[in-house]
């Protein structure tokens, strides 16, 4: 049984459906044939009984009118009058009944002295007969027997015809059904071919998945499956593209972070070597080397702090680095502007803020860091003397911060990636001015953590960074 089940499971779906359809048709044909044969058999048997009854009624009438009347049976029939006396039934002395069939008919006559009897009797060497017996007068019973050969022959012929017709119909149904199912399941075979085609593509080195399920037909269900598969492939294609882009960003991020950390570490190691020689000779030179070591250490600390902050902002499981409280944005902007003027006196700064407080639900330290990073970005990427403007405006439910400079601008092809970590417009790892390359990335992540957004709009002679933060009344 297990072997049969395994063989059945290994068959193709179209073959199994065709065989299942054939089995169902076989059951239906069997039920229909049984009903037809049974109905026909009952109908013919009922007609035979009616013929026996009508014949005996006519013969009984004649016997009663003419006591010496001898029944004349139809061709192949038997008809005789039996006299029943003391439980014994005997035909007339002039009876022409064969001796071998007289006892079975006498038994029927003995049982019909008071009421008619209708039964099927097997007569020796004659076959099956339908026998009817009815009382004529006291102690006399008319017995008639009709052969069932024609009835049984008709039923057998009907069974043969039905079996042949149903067998032919079953063969045609299975063959035609197999052809129809093969054509109907062809779209599924095409989908399977598409799936095999996908396995032939190397997705490790490329995010492009050009394979799609094509074709038409197959019905509504197949069309839904085809659409679902194409949507799934589109999703896989998009996911592969995102994964490839993320891997590329991670690779670039690791390379840039390694370079940024390697530079101060190399400097610290070099100054440490110089310090070991200068410590025993010139105290002034020794102090200069120590100052350089402290400077590079501070620079590396800033870089590591920024990386840790970004990691905490990226992680959904880590505790948020924000400490939200009621904060006056106008006060923060004024403090950031004053600090920028002191640190960068060569850049004229114009401040435009409201006189009344602008209340936010924010972390004042992190929001100040955003302002400082945006202003430091201006100082790090524009020539000395570039006018800078810091403005804060209030809208219903929002506050917007604008950091504008009149510098050379950011090329349009770089604006979409200006907030990427370690991204540089000139794609160079060396910069003449300081910075870790993470300022704008940190600013964007902090603004998004506050529920806001940051955008850039730049052209030659004008660059505007716009920060949008939700506010409370």
C-alpha cells in the first residue's frame, strides 16, 4: 500500500487529476448503470406479470363458462388446471405437461387454493419461469408459467451495451480530460520553468533579477498566481537591491571608519615615538608632542562618540539617547549662533528668530548638537567671509530651522547622498579642514529621532538646510 501511495504521489498533477476524474466518472457510470438495469429489469418483470395476469383472467372466464375447456398456452408458456385434494395437487389426466416440471407447478397450485400466488420457479431443464396460480372454483387452481429467458436476455444485452458505452465514454473522458488538463496546467509548467530559470542566476554578485512569469490564459486562479509570483519576484528584486546597496554602504562605512580611526592613531603613534626622543632632550618639544597627542585623541574621541550615537539611533532595541523635556528653540538657536560667532569670526552670521519662546518637546543637548553640526558644516565647506544666516520660523504644529549660506553650493548629483555617513562630494579621504564626515548624518538621525525631517536645497551661491521639528503649545 505504501508503495502504491508513493507511486501515486510521484505522478504528475495532470495525470492524477485525469485518473481521479476517471475514477469519479466510473463511480457515476456504475451508479447510473445499476439504476438503469434495475429499473429495466423491474419494468420487464412487471410487464411479464401483467401478461400472466391478463392471460389467466381470460382463461379463467372461459373455463368457468365451459368446464371442459382446456387452456391453450402461448408459445413457450405452460398453462394447466390442477385439482387439489387433501393437500395433493394433480393435473388433469389429459394434461400434456412434461413430467419433470409437474411437481414444481403442483407445489404452487397447492399454495393457491384460497388466493392467487405469484412467484419465480426454476423448472428442471427449462430454466427460470415466472409462475402465477389462481383458484377457479373449489379444489381447482389454474397455473400458468412464462419463461424468463427473454427478460434475462434483454437485461444481459442492456448490461453489455451499457458496459461498452460507459467504457468508451470513460476512455474518451480520461483522454480528453488529460489533454484539457495538460493545456490548462501549461501555465503552471511555465511558472515552474521560470522558477528553474531563477536558480540558474547568480544572485550573490548582482542584485538584478530579470526573470518574470510571462504568458496568458489558465483562468482567473492561474492569473492570480501569476500576478502573485511576479509581485513576489519584484519584492525579491527590490529586497536584493536594498541588500546590495546596504552591503555597499556598510563596506564603504567600514572603510571610511577604518581610515578615520587610522589617521589619528597613526598620528598618536608618530608623536609618541617623537616624544620618546624629545623627553630626555627638549622639554618644550616634549610638551608640543603631548599637545598633538591630546589633539588627535580628542579628534578620535569625537569620531567614536558619533559612531556610537549613530549605532544607538539605528538600533531599535537600544535605549533611545534622547532625554525629552520642554525646550525653548529660540533660546537654543540664539546660543548656537553666539557660539558660532565666537568660534568662526571670519563668517558673518545673521540671526532671525522670534522674540517669544518656541516650545518643543525635545532633548536640548541633542537639538543643540544638530544646530552646531549644520553651522560647522558651513564653516568646513565654504570659503572665509561667506555670509551665513540662521532663521527659525513657526507654523501650526511645526517649527522650521533654516541654515543658509552663500557658498559655492552642492552639485545636484550629490544632494541625494549628502546625509550619508562619510560621504564626500569629491570622493576624497583627505580634507584640508577638520571634521569626521559624520556631522550631517548625525544631524539627520537626531532630527528623525525627534519626529522631524531635514532637507537640503542647493545651487551655486545659495545652500539651505531646512530642519522641521514638531512643537507643543
